[in-house]
């Protein structure tokens, strides 16, 4: 992209002394000199090693780490080292000339989309990484859609160009087909003898060697080979230019000045209207200098990027934020980790104002009660302000609007919380959280481990808003709702790292019981063992009601054979037994119980005796009738590519699903609506991904309880 001489370009990227200053964690003092850039791409695309190469190229680290050895800067979580892929968001600041670039390495696996969205909230632009070996798949397309929904400015990086199976032209064509015609190469690779030797700037006609140090003018053959890419890029720039004369001048045969085109290109990229493509290799260094130049020159600063909406603590509207260091303080916690020495370590993107050490801030978190995160507000003092480099923290005195910092030793902060001025506390509109759909039931390995599990689960949930903790009142299970198997593994590992001994058990579907036919019984609860005994006789009639009717208790006692206060005792005993169940231990629903008679004793009758008699009567009625199990059924909406509709519909039929409709939603996707028993959905998030190559997603809501078919075993719906 550059039209500078090699010497000017080298000076612009900063010397070794400047790079060492960046590595020391010196804070930026103006938002105009900051770039927040998210690295986005599917797992295995090469984001982490690209980040390592950029850190090494700028002198932030002395040498690159290794994913296999677990020595990369961004992957420091034990789960990341174990799984050999990013599972959390990490911040990697580096200095390029006078500009501080905060790289945000985001996970590429779908289970960790919550951290991806957190990274996109903190970023002002994105480098979208696509492997030159693997190309574009369904997961890549889904990640692009995440950026598209936010209108995020992007550049496409085709990585791993040093690989023997790299296929630049084919992958570029895949990107253009999947992402649109605005994806245009800014540099094209130059090969000699099958080896990548450098990049040709299609606007400047300058060739940069593989090390990024030597530049030369392109040969006639090289210029001719890039002419088609040059014409497409110029036409794309002109289409987005505000200069209405450019098109006429270009069509008239005028040779447009490279700097004019570059200026308009940078504006189009910053607006998110054009997506330049660069080829890179983390191993050889090809394209790294050009990538750094693109981020600093073309990506928007925090001042140019839209800021999230804010409100007061009561939901009242507040004027728009301004990325101004002198304005009132507003920041957001985009990631929280637990450290055994530092407590909670929070990554904060400051949107407005300046966060300073040894000052008081307001911590506010609202809107995640459905995930088990209670609304909370508190004032805390910032005693330790740090600049993060992966897991390394370096003290800084302040953090201005547009920058990212880390806070430690705060007691109540959680991911998604707003950090603001205690004199005028505000709340930032939360970014959309994905719905966890994989239930995992856990319990302590022994009875004594339950307290440790409960204590540490709160800590794990505080740092992970995609995790939903449910204590199911019907099944009495502790259920962790996760995004998928990989997410569940990370959650369980984090609990074990805290010293919790636990085990995963089968999830029990919360069934219910009901009567199929009426029954009438006379229950005797009579006990005598010296002194006051227990005496209660009650006669009841039980009859089934329509689904969803609930419970009715009718008093038809004649002649006062049972006093009023004992009638209430009978009802209480019946209700208690309904909660305990009468067949398989599940709650009884949709019945009418009519008390028609009974008998008391002047001395031995009591409230407890008639409660016991009421419970006994319901059990005996169940024995005289037939009990039907009811299972929960959910309304499921599945969004998937058209190509997978057939296999998914076939699979639904094996899950006892009833399809209620299909709708084309555009962009080659279809929406399927179906009613499916919950027992068939326990692992559906995993199985749907397998059926659709990771491109299918679904949402669900409880609909009703229905009778379990006789051909379906009890174990099928409870395991």
C-alpha cells in the first residue's frame, strides 16, 4: 500500500529503541495514536502465530514462541496449552512508530464465540485471517458474519503462505465468493522457483522482498501479472471515493496518482466499505511490514469508530459517548480471569475519560440474571493499573480513552461490567451473549466436595458470561449450560485447577407424572404405641385434568366429619406428595383431588396425622390407577445452509421431532421450526454441528409437557 521510499517506510515503523519502549508497557497519551485490532479467524487459521510474528517484528518480544511447546504470548491459559488452541481473549500491544496497536487475539472455535464478541467490542477494526492451506469453510463464513453484523472495518490476511500446499489464488477466489466483491488484493505474492520471494504492491508497482527490508521497482512481467488485480482495486477505490471526478478521469485514460488512490483506499477501509487482502507468512516474515503499515495507516482510530450506547443505572437514556480523555470515565470489562495471587484480573476497554491509578471507580453489572449473574453495583478503588501483554502485566499510571488496560485486586467485578465515575455511574449496553445449549450435570466426587464446588463455581461463572449455572429444583441436579464440548472441558478444567474434586453425571430430564384414569380410595393412617397416637382417615377421589390445568383441591366433606383445620392438613399432605411423585419420583401435575369423607379421633387426631393421611391417600390412588410420565417439549428453530436441510430433516424424524414449518431466510439459508422432546436435545448442539459442518445453529424455548410414548423407555428420557 505504501508509496514511501524504503528508508521512509523503515523510519515510520520505528527503530529498536522505540520498539523497546513499546515492550515496556508505556501508555498511549492520545486516542488518535491507538489502533485496537481484533485477530479473527477459524481455529487453526494461524492467528496466534501471526500475532507472535508481529510481536517479534516490532521488538516487543525477542523471539517467537511455539503452540506445541505452549510458549506463545497469547495462549497462556492451561486449557489453551492443553487443547493447543485459543480459548480466551488476549491483548497484545505493540508499538509501530508513534502508534500503539492493541492486537486482540480471539478464539476461532465456535464454543468460545463469547470471547470473540468481547474482542470485537473492544476492537475498532479486524484482521480476518484465512489459511492459504485450508481456505474458507462454514466456520470462516460464520465468523465473517459476526464482523459483518457490527459493520467492523476489516482486512483479509491469507496466512501460512510458506506452506508447501499454500494455494493463494484459489483461496482468494473463495474469499471473494464468500465475502463479496469488495475483497480485493492490495499486494500479490511473487514466486521464484516455486518459493515465495516477496510481495508486489498493486498500486505502487513496488516489490518488497521476503524479509520486508529491500524494495525495488516491479519488472514488466510482474506488472503485467498484477494488472488485473490493479484494475479491480482501482475500480473498487473509485466506487467508494468521495471525489466524483476520479471515475471520469480513470475512464478517460488518465494515470491516477498512487498517493491519491492510497488516500481514498485508507478512507474506504476505515469506513468498512472495502476489504484489502494481504498475503503473509509468520515463519518467513513475508507481509508483516505491510500488515503493520495497513493497521496504522488505514484502520480507524478509536476516535473514528462508533461507541456503544450507555444509560444510567435506572435505564434512562444518556447522551452519546465521546472518545475524549478529558470526558467522564466510561469503560467496560471485556475479560476476567482468576489469579491465585492477584485475585480477579480484568481487561478493560476505556471508551471515554481517563482511568488512573489510586482513584475510585463505580463497578456496575446488570442484565445477566438469567445466566446466574445477579445485578450488582459497588464503588472500588483502583490500586493496581497494568498494561497487559498476554499474561504479563506491566504497571502504568493511566489509561486514556481508546486504550486497553488491566485492573487487579478488585473484589466484585465480572466480565461485561461497566467501569465509570462513582459520582455519575453509567451502564454500557451489553454485547449480545450467545445462548449455551449443552447441559452438563456435575456433583462433588464425595459429599465433602459439594461446598468447594459451590464456592469455586461462583468464581468460574463470574469470569464467563457464556456459562449458565442452573440448580434444577425438579431433578435436584446442578447443571452447567455450556456452548459445546470444548467449552465444557474448559469449565471443568478451571474448577479442577481450583482444587475441586468433581464428576460429571448424566443429565436427568425433568419429567412429570399424572393420572390416566380416576381413582377413589380410603386411606387409614392409624398408629398407637403408648400415649398419644396418630389417627387420621380420609377418603379422596382423584381424576385427571387437561394438560396445563395444574392442581385443584375440592372439599366435599358433609356433616363436618373432618374439621376445617384438618381438611387443610389433608390438602397440604397431598401437595407434598405431589412434589415427591407417586411412581418415578417426579412431580405430579394436572389432577383434581376431591376430599369426600373421613374420620377423626378426639385424642389422637392431629395436623401431622392428616398430612400423612393425605399423602398416603394419593399414593394409594396411584396404585389403583395408571400413572403416565410427561416429558418437556421445546419449540426449536434451526438456522442452516440450504444444502443441509435434507440430512437435518431426516435426523429430526429420528428424534421424535415434529416439523411445523420451513422458511427461506436468504443468503442460501433456511429456517426449520420443529417441536422436539427435551430428552432428544441434550447433545443436539454438538450433533447439529456435525451434520452441517459447523454451520448450523438453533435456539429453543419450552413449549409444554407431553405424554412419553409407550415405546420410549424410561431410561431414554431420564439419562
